[in-house]
C-alpha cells in the first residue's frame, strides 16, 4: 500500500471527524467511497491525488482494494496501527480509529479538501454515495459501460478493472504532468 502512514492517518481523521461533525459511525463501504471522492476531487483541482491508492471497479462503485483487503480481514497487518474494522449489524464493518491523528503527512490544501469532503458528503449514507459515484459521466460508469460489467455484476460484486484517475485531467497538460509525477513519487 503506497503512503501507508498517510492513508492510515486519513482513515483516522475520517472516522473521528464524521463521528464529531455528523454524529455517525463510519462503515467500510462509506469509508471506501470517501477515499475515492477525496482523491478524485484532488486530481480534478490540482492534478495530484492525496493517497495514491489504486481503485477498482466493483458493483458498489470504486474500491480502494488495498484498504478493503486490509480492513475487511481480521488479520490486518498494515492499517491495524491506525484503525480496525469491527463486525457490526449483518455484514457491515464499522471502522474505529485506534490511534491519534498525525497531520504531518498532509498539506494545508489536503486538510482543507478533506474537511470540505467531510462537510459535503460526511452525512451521506453509503447508498447515496454509491448512487453518486454511479452517475452517468463518472469514471466508474464509463468502465462499466465499456466493459459491459453490469451483466457480470448480476453474479459477482468485483472486477479486476482499475480506474485511471489521470483521465480526469487528460485535457490539461499541466495537471496531467502533475498527476504522473505524483503517482511516481507516491509509489516509492
């Protein structure tokens, strides 16, 4: 997982701030959607993602697979010093922070962006976020249509297709260059 400390601290921040500002628990599906919205918004605005996570096209929208895999399975070995998933009602996994937030990985812009996303989408329920990310024109919808995944999703919730966030800035040479540079530095 690229940027483990940054991703882990972002999870802590999202859990704590959504609880504080919206008096809601944060569940895994909603967390995954918020991570995507943060990265998508940052790429649109600056060309660079906040996390460098890879997002896969799944039935319920974009999924940061590394985060899903790590938090969904009890033997979490990467994010466990930041957060844990507790089995709640049904199959829903409630995310709980297990450490204090450290802002040293984040720029002022990134904190401001994350706060905006929390203020705008933090009160949304997971189904509302899924619907939002399934809208016509979204990168998720584009891949679903191009690869005829709706049929696949009738039987399976996952796919190996990945969302290329650089498509958001493909028409802007400067932001595209920023994106490529950021992706390379985030993978180190």
